[in-house]
């Protein structure tokens, strides 16, 4: 109970608004999982931990899907090379669309 009181006090001091919401609370207190905060480069690690390999694969897959299979554009989203992206996807057993894995139209 004391921890909750301290968190709420801290949020009310640091935040400008009159209402303290879940967005003002620490991630482990509201059950947030490894997600980036909008406008920041911070990624919150879940209290229980997470497999770095699975996070890398999920982000690689999202970039691939977002760019409709364009490896060059997907790699740019992740700030890695096209070859690195292809390696990460293949390593996880991901089947890329079409007969060839380079859909850089």
C-alpha cells in the first residue's frame, strides 16, 4: 500500500494535469509489456523478462508486413541492413512471400 501511495504522490507532483491516469504509473504496476513509449526511445522490459530473440523477430516481422514484403524498406524501418533483416527472418523460420525472398520492387 505504501508503494502505491508513493507512486501516486510522485505522479501528482511530476504531472501537470489534475488527474493521475495509468499512463502516469510505472509499467510494472499497470501490466504493460515490452512496448515503446510514444515519442521516446525507451522500451520497457517486463518484470518477468522477455526473450530478446522473440522481440527481434516480432519487430522484423512487423516491419516486413508493414512494407508489404519490401525487405529494403523494412530494414530501413529497423535501421539494419537488408541482409541482416533477411537473416533474422530466416533464422526464425519465417517464410517470405513468393518464390524469391527479395521483394524490392
